[in-house]
């Protein structure tokens, strides 16, 4: 009994340690205003949960529906501000990390599980990987984590509660894929591997049901709302063009900064420096331990390879946050390798590797972590970071100086302004992205604006191209606008009451 109580006390100590470390490391991120992707999820989610609109039908976005629901619930509970999303993000992260620690304990001992969890916290919180934000790559990790351990569990011959776990695996696939489409790659890879180990029909059927039942509910919902065609346009037609554009050889050569085979090689090996040492260590360790092909080895390898392939499907489009999902696979690999090092009495070497991997992330980011949110955002995004940081300020001015029924056009790629100000984007587009791969939609949108000129316009101050395009649109129209305010990074214009 004393030994059992001692073990429980040790677990509680580790859990408290993990919570405190994760909270302290991510506390500065609570002050970060939303970046534009988060702003888009928040705006569409607010429309949806407040009954003002339906995703895809009321506003374009090429992301699956679950991110909108998550952000919408945050605004429903705590209002249209970035704190609601940030608090939800913190709660999510703590749940993710505690779940990871619990699952890691299924594979290895407490100390190795703790090291792997700390490593995961640091890399998922890396400013250089944009882990400071609540993007869908971060959101995808939790259901993918659950799926991985369900697959690991089902690969064990003597595992209990197999039918329940199989259904949970299918359900986690639904959430992962409906958060980020590239989740299909690790899902398919791990699923095919499981079929080589386990071909029990009941379990396969329950996994399929766990995925298809909620999927059918989503399809029926959007069909009932009359949004099926728009959802197909945004999620299938647009994303097909998006992927094809990114995979064009000329765009890959630009990304690889060379032509021919060298361009392809540079593009294939391209990876954010923040994650590179952990990636190299994981690959080298898995190769070195290739003769010990346990389920943990296979799960690690399949996760790394398939998540990397998923990243590359974006073609020339690669952003640091795309690699957040890869941290999950690399954490698994570190767990497996560290466990083998401990068993082979290589604890000292493991400690050195662990410190190097942690310091590789922490040292370059420490000053930023201690700094103000504007410094973090400007370091990550340049002038765009200033737009993100000042979006709440111009939104607050709009709220205080416009009537509730006044219409607003944000002639910029900043949907967070609609979210903060509680205004509805006119014409069904909250940014310009939808026009890139949907021919004819921009002309329809401009036609709608010509017929329904908004009362107010917000546009960039420091983007001459966007401002010039707005002036071209307003030229020779039967309405005019006057300059009202320079907020520092945005111009505010108001429609005149008289015609030209």
C-alpha cells in the first residue's frame, strides 16, 4: 500500500510539474491578438454560433467546419475578443499535454515519459514554429494523438476493451480530418499498418462507424441548411486549385531557389531550423534501432513520414506552423529512442541530447518570450504582425464610432477586424483568398459592393498595392468616400451622404 501511494504521489508531482511548466511557457501568448487565420476561424465561428450565418453559405473559407465551431464557442462564452480564443487555447494545450503524458506512460517509464512531454511542450510552444497561436495544425494534434494510441493499443494482442477503442479511433479520425485535411495521410498510413497486424472485422467496422456516423451528420446538416454546394466549392474545388498551384514546377523552383533537380531537392529538404535537430535525431535514432521494430517504432516512423508528406502537398506553400503536427511524430520517436537509451544504460548521453534539443529552441526565443506581444508578432510576420497587433484597436474605434446597423468593408486580408467589431463581411467574402482559385467570384463580389456600397471601409496604410486597387474600384462610382482616420497601420474611410 505504501509503495502504491508513493507511486500515486509521484504521478501527481509530475502532473503538477507539467501543468506549471506548460502554463508558464505559454503565459506570454495570452496577450497575443489573433493572426489572420485565427481571425477567420473566429469570425466564421461567431457567425455560426450566434445564428448570423452558416459556414460556406454565408462566407467563404476553405477550411473544414470544426475550427469554426471551436472558435465560435469561445466567443459565445467570453465575447468577441482575442482573450476568449487565447484562454481556450491554453486549456486545450494543457489537456493535450496531460493526455500525451498519460499515453506516453503506456509505452515507457515515468522519467522518459516526462522528458518526452517536456520536449513536446517546448517544441509546440516554439515562437519560430508559430506555436504561440491556435491554428488548426495545433488543434489537429489532439485527435491525431488519440488515434495514434488507439492504433497502438489495437496492435497489442492482449489489449482489452478493443471494440470501444476501435470506435474511439474512428471518431478521432473524424475530428482530425475535419480539423485539417492533411490528417488523412497519417490516418491512412497508421490504418494500413494496423491491417497488417489486426484484421478483426468487428474492430474495422466499428472504426468505420466512428468516422462515418459524424461525417454523415455533418453532410446532412449542411445539406439541410442549403450549403452543400457552397461547401463543396470551398472545400473541394478551391482546395484542388490551391494544391495544384502550389505543386506547379515553377513555384517549386521558386521555393527551392533553383531550377531542375536541385530545386526539387531544396524544396524536399526544406524545414524550419527550429525543428531540424529534433528531426535529424529522430530519423537517425529510428534507423539505428531499425532491427527493434516494435509498435512504437512503427508508429513513430509512419507519423513522421506521413505528416511530412502532408506538409509537402501544399507544394511551394510552406509556413512554420505546418510543421507543428510533425512535432507529434518526432515526440513519439524521441520517446522510443530515449526508452532504448535508458535500457542500454545511456542516461548520460540521453541527458546531453535532451538539453541540446531544448536549448536549441529556448535560447534563440528567450528574449522574445520575455518581450511584448507586438515584438513577437513583428518578429514572426514583419509588417503583417503590426496589422495583427493593431486590428483590435481599429476594431474598437469602429465599434465606438459607428451605428450598430452601419455596414463595414475590410478591404484587406484581416477577417479578425470583422470578428472584433461585430460586423458582417459584405458579399460573402471576409478576405481576398477566395478569389485566387474561384474564377468569377471576385467580379460577383465587386458587383455586390457596387450595388450595396458599405458605410465604412478599413484598408491597409502600408500596402500601396491594396490601397491603389481600392481607389481603382471606387473611381467613377455614383458614391464617394472621405478619409476619416489614420490608425497607424490602417486607414478608415466613410461613405459620403451625397452622390458625386
